[in-house]
C-alpha cells in the first residue's frame, strides 16, 4: 500500500526492538495492529458511506430527469389539441383557385392541324394531415 519493502520493515523492527526492549515489543506490536485495523475499518466505512451518497445522488438525478420528461410529455399532450383546433377544417386553396378558360383564335389560313393549347391547372394544395385523404 505504501511501497514499503521487506528490508525497510526489518529495519523498523530492529529499531523498535532496541528502543522498546524484548518485554514491551509484543504488546506494542499488538497495539499498533489494533490501531491499524481500526483505521482500515474507519476508512472503509467512510468509503461505503460516500459511495452510498453518490448512488443516492444519481437516483435523485434520474428521478428529477424522469419528472422533467413527464412534465414535457404533459405539455405536449396539452398543446396538441390546441394546435389541431387552430388548423382550418377545409383547405382554402382548393376553393379559391379556379382554372381560367383559354380562348383560341381561329387560324387565318388552314395549315396543318394544331394541337389545342394545354389548359393551365393550379398546383395541388398541400395536404393537411388532419383531413381524410383526397381522391386523385
């Protein structure tokens, strides 16, 4: 964990043996082991608590996003009928544009037969998706 090699541990053990003596060294080693165990358990508990909080934050964020999506869907449902009411029931373009009759002048001299001039037609009006389909 800290990158301590065996030789460094051996050196620390020898210094502890010289400082504490052979009678107190086993008790000091046991006490140090207990403190290290407590520190590890404390760090693990803190780590689990943080992970639990992070998970709770993610769940809260997901619930908030789902709430926003449901509000957006409700707004669409409310606005859709309003938009359908604003559209005209009958298309105005079909009734207002009438083809103009074409008057042909008689040819002065009869030559080859001519084809009649095509009658101008109005472009078809765009189809409104709220109306039933038209016959061609």
